[in-house]
C-alpha cells in the first residue's frame, strides 16, 4: 500500500455500522497516539447493507456492541438510547461523506479519517442518526481538518457515492474478507485483527456473539513494521484525538 506525504498508511475496508471495525480502528488509533507515531488511514467502504440487501439489523449490532463494550470499557460505547425511530437505517450517506472528504479540497486522508472517527463516536457513544445529511455536516463542522462547506458542496454534487459503489464491487472479490480488513505495506493483510469470537448460533436463530479474547498487540506489531523502514518525517503531526 502506498504512503502519502511520507506517512505510513493503512487501508481499512469497513462499514461504519460494524462494531468490529470500530474496535479495530480504535485500537490502532490508540496505539499510534500512545506512541506518538504518525499514521494515516485510507478508508474504503465495505457496505454491509449492499452485500446483505437489507439494513444491518439492530438485533445483531446490539449484542455485538455489548460483547465488545463489556470487554473493552475504555471505548465508552453504549446501546442506542435515542428515539427508536431515529435509529440509522443506512450507513451509506456516512460512508459516502468519508469518501468525499478524501478530496484535498475538503480534507484529504487526514480529514477523511477525522470524519470517520466522528461518525463512529456519534453512533456508538452519542446515539446520533448518522443516516442524516445535517447530522453528518454538523459532525464535519467539528473536525479540525475538514472544510464542512466544501464537503456540503461535494455531497450536493453526489461525490462519494460512486466511490462507495466501486469499492463494494471490488470488495466482492476474494481479497477482501469482510469488515474490517486491514492492508498495509509489505503484504500486510488481516481481517478483524485481535478478536477471537464466534456466534453461539445464527443471530437469526437467537444466537449471541461470544468474544473469547481480544489482544491489542497486533496494533503495536503493525506500527513496528510500518515504522521500521519508514523515513523520518520532519514535524509530522500526531494523529488527532477522537472527538
């Protein structure tokens, strides 16, 4: 995978509504911030609702959130506490905005990642309906490296939608195994790193996710590999804290 501006880059295929992807991203961001290592994320959409031809069911997301949050309370996640009718039925608009934000005139990879993090926090912590255009733009306003006005103009032109559908088609190939799947330099490729879990049976048959173990060591190992041969980046900005 390429680097941008000399900063090591990890390409992450995921759905914002996938708790396992949000766990992996939190783990990697936290490790980079703790070690003060520069890192960029190149987000690619793995749109579960397009694969499954239905909204990602709340009865699947809720028990996954409970299993993960009980194991990693530092995430600060909680079950949806907004109005039932405000629960996001789609995450496509949010993923489209993350893609649109990659435009250097809007935010570039740094701004795109800031927006992705803000959207995940809005859903998993603040129970905000990230399906809604106004909510997405309000979150963009609070992102330091996102030009919210430019993003609004880009979304009005349909920016980000074609990219999400193109990435969905790519993700149907064998290389992308699911959400999350991370790729980096020297052939690094890992699906749902650190998590040892299984459903007791199909969630459609009343099963529950069982998280047997979660190791965050993978994030440090990846950072070690990325920075082992990376050239020094003068005054490289630290990865911004989650909002």
